[in-house]
């Protein structure tokens, strides 16, 4: 099976795994404090993937990827710190808004990633992508107001948006590490972010829940964070950050549907309008990611020897560039004429 098809399957699988996070975290928040829940979710990811990695090593099944090095330290630390802040913001946001709203608002992560790539890493943004950004932003604003007639702002929605911005920056950090050992990346993200959140939870004096809820949170973290991150990075290494993000954008819609099914959260008019706008924006992002490209012609002089005589030959080729909404390496296609 072609690597790209496998990578697309990984990206969709990552979205499905992450989609269970919102409704089940919303339920666990009734028994587990927000910061502690964020810590347990990441510990579940780090420990679960770590055990799988250990089992693969015992079976002599190396991953064939390079381990992280000292040069990767800035991006690794940035990834861990942002992964401490983002889930805490999300858990506090979930405590003050519906799971369905949070699922859709979390899709603002695509916009945040795009803007960060543009402003910090000078990534090109097409006119079509700007229209998509406008639609997703408008959708997020609609969901951020609980009552449009009185304009009562929802702080829970704002916290979810801030979490999405943190994950947008974290995506750009993780993109720099995607070619390295996937197990190692997920373990560092899980254990590092879990420990940081735990220290904050202890400082806040949050109460420890019963063992049953701890085990449930760890299990949810392994699935929604551990497996999701693992397959996301696997897909990202083949498809690039932007294409993976386009497929991953289905996660909030799956999460919103699960909230409707399992939590019986009402689908309000604002919610349905925001859903339509978010779908339109996400569709434009996917189309732009997969179709926007242009080529630049180049010529190179190649020297070679024949029968002791040196000859020169001009070879012309073109670079095919895809302008992606996240930081991504240029894709090159060389054609000798």
C-alpha cells in the first residue's frame, strides 16, 4: 500500500482518537479538578506509548528513526511547555462551556497554526486560505457568545480559543521534530507535560480523586492524547504538517457529534450556524492545502568527462512548491530536460 494512503489513514485515525477527548473529559471534570485532569491525560499518553515502545524494543523491532539531539532542545522544550499550558486552559474552558462548543472552537487551532506560520516563519498564505481563516474565525466568535442578543461573552469559550492558540504554536514546534523517533516525542510530551501540570495542580491545592477516576483519566489520555499524537506525527512525517492538519480538522465535528449522542447536549441555532461556517472554512483549508502550488524554473550547469575531455551541459528543471498553512518544507520535483 502506498505510503501516502497509509499516512492519510493515520491522520484520520488521529482525529478519531482525539475526538473522544471532549465529551469524556467533560464527564470526568465532574470528579477530577481541571489541572489534575490535564496532568493525568498526558501521563496516560506518555506511560501508554512508553510501554508500547518498551515492548517493541524487547521484540527487537526498531523504529528506524533518529533519536532527538541537543539541537532539537529548543523545539522540544517549547513543545512541552505549550502542552502544559494548552490542556489546562482547555479543561478550565470545558468547565464553563459545552463539550460541543469546545469541540468546534478547538478547530481554531488550524487558524492559529496558519497565522503563526505566516507571522513568525513567513509562510505564504493564499487569498483562498484567508477566506477560510475568516470563516473559521467568524464561527469561533459566534460560539464565544452565549446570547447574541445581549452579547454575554463566555469565558469558557475564550479559554478554549487560547488553548487552540497554544496548540497552534506547539504544532509548529512539533513539525521541526516529526522526522525523529515518534515514540520518544510522544513520551517526552506526555511525561514532561504531565509532570508540569501535576506540579501546578499541587500548587493550586486540587484534591486527588479516587483510584477509579485516575485510571479512567489515564486510559482516556492514552487514547485521546497518546495514540492521537502518535499517529498524527506519523502522518505529518509523510504528508507534511498542513495536509495532516487538513485531515485532522474532522476531529471537532466527530467530538461535537459524540457530545450530542452521549451527553445529550442541545444543538442550538448558534451552534448549527457556527458548524456550517466551520465546515465551509475547513473545506477551503483542505482544498487550498492540497491544490495551491506553483513552479519556478531553474538551470544548472553539469560538468562531466568523456574520453579524457571535460564537457558542460545545461540541465533545466523546476521546483514545484506547495504553500502550506503550517510550517512545512518545500516539496521538490526535478525534471531534467
